[in-house]
C-alpha cells in the first residue's frame, strides 16, 4: 500500500538554514517567525496531512464527486476534514491580518501546502482556489467588496473559483464569449457557460465566490476586451447573512483521469449579478498579477506528488524481496535481497530523490523571492525580486510539473506490476500529477512565455538577475577543490544555457518559429541549470557539516547532489544539441502527411 511520510527534515533545513531570509528581517509581521514556531507549524501540518487527509486520498479517488439535481457532493469525510482544516486556519496562512488571515510568508505557507497536497491533492484544490480568488479580490477589489467577501473566505466559510475556460477557448482567452451587461446600480448581469471549473460547485461551504472573465458590450475584440467580475453563488445581505440565489448553476461534472475528488464543473451564469474587479477591459492584467503565485502553487503540486510517490517507493524497495545483489548476497537469512540493492532500482530511487529535493529547494527559494518582492522595505530589492519571480515562474510551473510526471511514473516502475494495480495506490499519483502539466497554462505555453516574454523583458535585465549570481558563485568557487564535483558540471551546463539563450535571441528575432520550436527544450535546460545551482549551494552548506542538521543529513545531501550532477544535469548537453538543430526538421513535413 502507498504510504505518505512528510519530508520534515528537508523542509526544516530549507527554512531554517538554506534560505537567506535577511531581506525580510525588518518586517514586523514576520518578526516572530522563529525556528521553534515554524518547526511547530510544520510538525502539525505533517500530522494533519498524514493522519487526516492521506486516509481520504484513496477513498476520494474511488468515490469521486457526484452531481444530483445541480448539487455536487464531495467524497465521504471531505466535509468533516474541510471543517477541521478551516477551523485550524490552514487555508488562510498568507491572507492578511486585517481580514482575519495569519499574514505568514509564502516560503513557510508553501511548505505547509506541499504536505497538504502530497496527502490529498484533490482536497487541497478546494482550499487553494479560495486563496487564488482571495488574492485577486484583495489586490483589485473595491474596499466594499473586500469587507463584504474576504473575511468569510479567510475563515473558509465561503470558497472561491477562477472561471476562465469556455468550451471553445482554453489557452486563447481572447475568444471568451461570456457577457457582462452594465446595470444602473454599477453592478453587471453576467451570462455565459464556463467549463472545467475546479470547485465550481460542492458541499463544503455555504457560498461560492466565482471570479469570472467576461466581455462588456462594445469591448475591444480579443484579450483587450476582457474584464474580471466577482459573482457570488448566493447574494450576501448587507449584514453578511445569505440572501437570494444568484442564478449560478452547475450543469455537469467531468469524469477524469485523476484528481477525481476535485469537482470539475460546467457552470452556467444566467443574468447573475456580478461586480467588476479591477479596471474595465483589464481583466487579463488582473489575472496575470495573480499568476505568479498560482503557477508557483501548481509547480508545488508537481513536487508534492513526486514526494508522495517517492515515500511509497522507498518503503516498497526496502520491503520487497526479489533476486540477489550483483555483488553477492546481502540478506542471507532471507529468501532474496530487497529491491533497493539493485543498481537499476537505485538509479530510479536516486533520480526520484534528487529531483524531489532539488524541486523543493527551487520552489522554497522562489517562494522567498515572492515574499521579498511583496514586502522588502527597500524598493530596488523588491523590484529585483519581482523580475526574478516573473522570469522563473514559467520554469517552476512547467519543469516541476514535468518532474511530477517523471517521478510518479518511476514510482510505479519500482513497484513493478504491483504499481499498475489500483489497490496499491501509487498509480493514482501519476494520474493526479498529469493535470498539473495542463492547467494554469499548459506547459508548452509556459515555455513560450519564457522565450517570448520573459527573456527579452527589460532588455534582458530579468535574465541577468539570475545569470549574474550563478556566474558569481562559479567564479567564487572555481578553485574550491571540495566543491569541484559540483562547480565544474554546473559551469558546463551554465555555459550551454548561455549559448542556447544567445541562439534563441538571434534566430528567434528573424524567425519566431525558431524560438517556438526550441522553447520547451530551452525551458527544461534552464530548469536543470537552476536546480543544479540549488544543489551546488546546498553542497556548499553541507561541506563543513556543522549546521543545524545531523551529519547524516548533510552527507545524504552531498551524495544526492552528486548524483544530480553526474546523472541528471548532463541532459543539458542533449538539450543544447536539440535546440541548436533549429526548427527546420520540426516544421518541414507538410500538414497533409501527418
Ligand atoms: C481538471 C481540470 C481542471 C481545470 N480547472 C480550471 C479552472 O478552475 N478554471 C478554469 O478557468 N479552467 C480550468 N481548467 C482549464 C485549463 O486551464 C485548460 O484546459 C488549459 O488552459 C488548456 O486549455 P485547453 O484545454 O482548451 O487546450 P488548448 O488551448 O486547446 O491547447 C491544446 C494544446 O495546444 C497547445 N497550444 C495551444 N495554443 C498554442 C499556441 N498558441 N502555441 C503553442 N501551443 C499551443 C497547448 O499547449 C496544449 O498542449 C481545468 C482543466 C482541467 C482538465
């Protein structure tokens, strides 16, 4: 059976030692974030994840959600668990104190989220979407809307959604047809059909606050004519009590490959009363502001499922007895040795471990940059962090969710045929992980965002915010013998990344298909270098072996990091070759021959 063991040591190490939180040291809200407090939060989150949410993961997958007469029922146990998590404030970590939230930084909240997602990704989606909607209302809503809606969203009494997709438009949101007709009182009547809306309808909360993209009469065509509206399922009265239903209904739920306990709904809005969020025709701008944290969150979903799969695979590889070690019998009293003695099984376990810990370091570091971009007192520091977050967000979203797929597939391979059998629980992780590569902007679109928008942004300044620290690190350690096994492969891969960047900049300007054809390989190359940089820094910290963790912990970090450098980072060589080959062979075949 699948098990889940929260990676508490790694999370505590990253939070308390790896991350340089000094740019936040003068922020009074964060001043009580001592290691004792954060460790206690992490301990309790792992406890809730392992004991409350993980036991509902398999049953939720089997049972799924049900739709009857427009009402969606979540699987058994979800309602009670939601109640308990909401009462404990687990959904409102990053929400602002003035609305009843806890005002915690993302670099802490995201580690808590990782544990919740690993335990039960479907469950986590209900809470995660509420935060997405909260953020949009908080950033762009009027004071009145904020006072009316945010406190109940913070307590979890009301949940939130993001209603973008329609049947004819997913990536290309400029094609949206939903309408918003202005009313005399300043509100709008929203009409239209949305599909694939996560948590669009469910039985966990008494009200659902939808954020809907729609078009007003006479708005410009395409993306420039889209506005964002807040549309409650039930209109609240002035005193906060629930009033009349708002003509919002669920006409269907999807039967899906994974995340089956998360209700994916077709939603109908029929002259439903809505309120403008942000400026008219600037709905996409409002959405883009939210995207950094939402996409980082989806990247963490990839990491979380990788961790869940790894926990089970390690357990299984130590228990399952098959064959004898190539170098001689390891457990003579047993009929066979455990799987973990075999080099090929170790290759898979080490790949899972190196990717998972590397992903955690990368996402924790980016979460901290997000906090710095919001809160640092110095404006230049805030700007720099903001540009770095923008640059790296598509990489975290796509690279970490691709890793989620790779690792959860390896998890099945380690179980052999038993991994393919539903009752053993690990095939669910792969099914659940697959959606992360698709929603919140498909991974191919992330790659286009990286090469088309992020590389050239501010004349390459965003790129330099990443390239310069890597170059400085390499220069600083070029004669460091202890770190040579990290510094040399990183230097080689970094130079490949620089070459690929130059090629894309030069050829992409002349022919955009060149950049388009190279984009996904380039994103992966960039992700590998960024992860290599994380591993090299962790190795730098681990070498003196005098930190807050045990000697074994640092020893394990160095050995896992060496595996990443030896066996994974060299992929940058083949990626560079593929990028340099250009778009010719990709585009040569006439459409008729497909
Ligand atoms: C389970 C689930 C939950 C979801 N939850 C929500 C939700 O809560 N709210 C919401 O609004 N939506 C939601 N979605 C929708 C999701 O965000 C979209 O499915 C996604 O954006 C992709 O759109 P699409 O499916 O129409 O694919 P398409 O846009 O048709 O794309 C198909 C493929 O073509 C590629 N492609 C498209 N255009 C280009 C281009 N210009 N250049 C290169 N490649 C391109 C894409 O990368 C993709 O691989 C959900 C979807 C699912 C399945």
